[in-house]
C-alpha cells in the first residue's frame, strides 16, 4: 500500500501517469527513506521500529532492479569516467551526475558517491 500511495500521489501531482523511470525514482526514494529511518531508529535504541522499517525496506526492494555488487559499481564508474573524461576531483560533479543517471535504482547513492571519490583519488 505504501508504494501504491506514493506512486498515486506523484501521478496526482503530475496530473498524468508516470513513466517507468519516474516510478523507479519514487521506489529509490522510498528505499532511501527507509534506510535513513533505520539508522535513526538504531541511534534512538528503538528495535521495534527498526524491525518494522526493515520489513518495509524488503518489500520496496522487491520492486527495484537487482542491486549491483561493489565490484560492478566500481567497473561501471571506471567505464563512465573514461567516457566523460573525468580524472580529477574537480570533475566530481560531472562524473557523479553521469554515474547516477546510468546506475539509477541499481545501487545506493551513498555507495556510488564513495566509489566515485575513491576512483578520482587514484
């Protein structure tokens, strides 16, 4: 129900049906919200909320594309960096934008950010 509600709300805001890419964006956002909530609930020592939110996250992740492994993310970053010509930290934004677009919904944004930084620091 939570996913259906989020998608319907976005369709109402847009006043038309969503594309598959827009639905993927919503699913990614829902998963990120739950990951962030889990971290906060753990800090607040609320195990019952952590458990409930982890259950929700499992459901959301069923509708997302399969997540790439760390090695696959690193390989994609190297490939995209070569395509866009990004080699220094000054080009972080350019590379990050291209990688996020290419890997949308396939990897966590924080993992991508860390790996892009690591790649540019080589």
